[in-house]
């Protein structure tokens, strides 16, 4: 294992910032890994590729979407062909339908497999301190457990954003010159951000709270 | 969450015994879950179905094999289309080529997703104390980490075989009347067990050490 790192890259604000941070502070060689697990917003994979290109690192996509994978996750709203994406804030009960149960353990298992196959010593995961209580797989207890499991595999799980909130991440990203105009957050996956779903609402807030201009084009 | 349990069922000796044990001692309702991740020995899926039927529990298969999944795992010998399965004992260096890196974290993530989708409170995993040092994802440190991560998801990871070896498992299985003639171990996946690969060698030893008759038909 050496100082190579696999970054789980969704193409959103957090993981894009993490990619730039890993390149600057962690590893000699960084690879962005994106996974098509059947998400409705496949537009994020395109964003991830562009962000990796802008960072000057290699990028790999695993296309794993299938009917059976959708079944394993219980057909939640976030996946293709299921119920529509609700509007509003993450705090709303309706947003629970966007939870893909245990998705992040699934993504981490693949990033781990990929890292071991490549002989990379790090998997980087952008869960952050502001992540929402409905997402159990972003909580500190979950992260600590996964860290311990990864340690047994001789892979270090790097989660530097666990002590930061979204506002701090955007501020850091501006210092790192992350091209936020290339990133994608919206769960709907239209041509532009809808501006209404939970992740769009959060995206707007992050730029506002950080006191920075929002480069995003939202639906009128 | 209630007393329903999802058992990761490969169709081999250990997980088949675990299925019968979970039904007797753990849960009101047990579901056997088998996953096609591209293993060469797909014959084990058929065995798993037969074992679940014999136990009188429901069975579900997730068919997830794909080129990209094989890529994520680095194309090891155990997967379709890769190098041939080596003969001999697990201790041999050549057996390392049968390691599918981080496979069990991947399988556990899916069992966890499935359990949460169903509202089941338990995931049962047959890693045992005799598991081989080359399989990092069967070691106590790995299991403890995964247990902690699962706890955050309100799912209990049940691993009663961690303090047992294969001989003890087979003895327990005989008490539970596990139909070992239906189980499948061989990595090659021919019509009958090859009798030469690491898992066949171990299977033979387990019955011998337990002082029990081996119901397996091996290749002449």
C-alpha cells in the first residue's frame, strides 16, 4: 500500500472538495471513483468526470445499476422508476423516501475493493458533520465502525469533513479553487438544478452561509 | 425492527448451518439471501435455494454479476473469466488468487440494505474462528467494526461462529439436522465437488475431524 487514494466522487460539493483536498494534502496519486447504482440523477456522473478532469486526476465509473440492486435497496424514490422526488427541506418526513438504505456502506465496500485491487492505501469519503440525522451512514458511530473494518484491510478511511459543516467545506473549497460550477447536487437530474429538492435547498444555503457567490443555474 | 433475520447464504457448510441455527434460536422469520457477484461456482446458488427450501424458509437471490463489478474486485481467480482456480491448501500462496478483495463487506452491505428495506432486525454472517488469515474480512477486528457500523443502522450483525471452528460447526449442524448433502463448497462449480481446491480440502477435513460421515460426492 502506498500514498495512492481512491476518492468516492459523487460530483457534488462535498466529494469534489474532498478530491481537491486529497490531491493537495493526502496522496501522491488520486483517483476519483463514481458509481452508478441506479440513481435518478445520473447527471452527477457527468459532473464527477468533469470535476476529476479539472483536478487533473484519473476517473473511473462503475456502472452497476440493475433491477436486482434496486430491489436490494427497497426501491426508494432516489432510484430510477420509483416514486417521485419530494420537494422541501431535509427535515421533512417526506424526505425519508430519498434515503437509499445502507447505500454508503455499499459504495464504501466497492471503493475498498477497488483500492485493494489497485494497491491504494486510502479511501476518501466526504461524510460531514452537518449530514442529516436521517442518513445513518453518515453518523460518527457508523464512520468509526467502518474505519475499524477498513483498518483490518490495510486501508485507511479518510473522512476529514466529519468535524466540518457544509459552510466550512465551501469556504475550504474556494481556497482550493474547486470549480463548483461543474459540480452537481440536484436529486432530479434535469438539465439544470431544480432549486427545490432537499439537496438543492442545502446547496443554496451553503453558498449563502459561506458568504460566497453561488455559481449554480437554477430552474426559473 | 422485529425478530426477522436475513442470513447471508452461500449454500456452503457454514452459512447453511447458520440458517438452521437462526431459525431455531434467533428469529421468528428467517430469509436466506444469496448473491451472484460473478463467482465461478454459481452452482452454490442452486445449493442455497435447496438448503433454504429444506429449512422451510424463504430465499431470495440478487443477481448482480457484471463486467464492472468484476473490475471493482480486480478480476480475481474466483470470478468468471479470470485465471484458473489453484489446487491445494488454503495455506498456499497460490490460494491468494482466490481472494475477492473486500467481498464480504460488499455482501454485508447488501444484506444490510435488504434487512432495512424489509424491516428485519438481524443480519447473520457465518464468518468463523477457523477462517483463514488471508481473508481479512473474516477477522475479529473486521467483524467488530462492521458490528458497530450496523448498530448505527439499528441492525444487529449476528456472528455466532466467530468462537467456533469448522469441526464444531459441522457437529452443531448434525444436531440441527442440516442436510449437508445439499450444500456446495467447491470453487470450481462442476457437476460434483472437485475434491482438490482449498475449500474442498477443508470440507473433507471438517467431516473427518468431526468424526462424521461425509455425504459429498467428489470427482474420481
